[in-house]
């Protein structure tokens, strides 16, 4: 019980602090957005840079991102089909059933469960869905909306994204063997010390900002419950299918923990930005809030069962 509390209680405390900061006015919306900017542009890129630099690469490191990309596409297609079948009232339903908020939640939960020494496992799984969200996800959102995305704009966003740059630099350091080649000189150790120091507050900041954004008073629970349940059903089916496929093609893969955390995560938090009107924003934001609570509950179950 003590070990479980050591994992779960810090999450609950930081979420509660975030909610308290909103209710007491300790932090403004601008302040929380600034904290999110620190995570997205500074601390999370440091996590990814170190994770990919210290990874030992194989052919499967190309296959796994491709599989995750296809999983995200399949989840979108299933959400679109089931949304129409169930006559759900929003064009955002397929976008609520695909994609994962790994950056602003996944890494925090995974590191708290398994430690930063295993971050590379999660990063390996995350790469495919990052590429999906930065490319096809935004294209599909634009095709369903009023403003059509421009290929040049998408390419510019990817090229200038600190997260993508960190992944590219980390892969170059790891895949070329440069990181390991510099270990005898101690330079790799200095590099790791710097990235560890910069990335240290990532989990705490992420959970605080999520707690700040958790407003449960005005959620339309009946409508929201349907889309959240639909996402869970799709994710469960795809998790089982992907697990069986990986067991068949790569029996020695040690990605079960990373996949379990990934598939309980909510959709990307950026989605409300694309909502067309106030009702759609409420629907999307409500689904994200409930999905986040489900992810936290899933995390607690995994911690309690020692998964």
C-alpha cells in the first residue's frame, strides 16, 4: 500500500494544487498557458532528447512508429464509422477517438510508474502518434472544418516544433552511435546531467496545469459518457490487436508497459482550438476532461496492480 501511495498520491496532490490555484486565483489563465509553454518548448524536449539519444536502435524502431501511425488512422476511421452509426452530434467524434496526449500527460504518468530510466520505451511508441498528430490529424481536421490546412504551413510547424527537433536530434545522436562514442570522455554524462536537470519539473508542471483545467461543473455527462466509452472500446480493441501483432513479429519486445499507458491517455488537448462554436467547444472540452479523469483512474489501477 505504501508503494502504491508513493506512485498515486503525488499525482492526486498536484492535480488538487492545480484546482486550488484556479479556485483561489493563485494562477491566472495566462500564467498556466505560460507554464504549458515551458513544458512544450523546454522541459519535454529535454526528456525526448535524452530518451532518443540513449536508445539502441534496431529495425523495429522504424516498424513501431509506422504501426502506431496506422493505429491512430484506424482509430479515426472506427470513430467516424461508429459516430455515424450511433448518430453522435459532433463532427469531432472521430478526432476524440484517436490520438494521444502523450506530451502533456503520458510522459508524466509513465515516468512516475516506471522511472525516467525507461522513458525510451514510451518515446519509441510515442513517435508514430506524434507524426500522425502533426500531419494527418491536422489535415483531417482542416478537411472537416472551414479553414483548409496548407502543406507548407504544416511542414513549417513540424520543422520549428521543439518536440520534433528534440526527437530528430536525439535520434541522430543515438542512431549514429555518437552518444555512446562520447561516453568514455564523460561528455555523454554531462549531456545527460543537463537534460535530466532541465526535464526534472516536467511531471509536476504538467499535472498542475491539468488540475487547473479540470472543470467538472458544466459537463453534459450523458453525451460525454457515450463518446468517452466509444473511445475506450476502440482503444481496447486496438491495444489487443497491436499487442498480438507485436508478439508475433517481435516476441522479445518490452513495450507492454508503454502501450498500456499510451492507450489509456485522452485525445490531444489541442482539439478545442479547432471547435467551430461554443457548443462544440463545450462538447470537446468535456470529453477531454472526462477522458483525462479516466486516464488518471487507469494509472491508479495500474499502480495498484503493479502492472
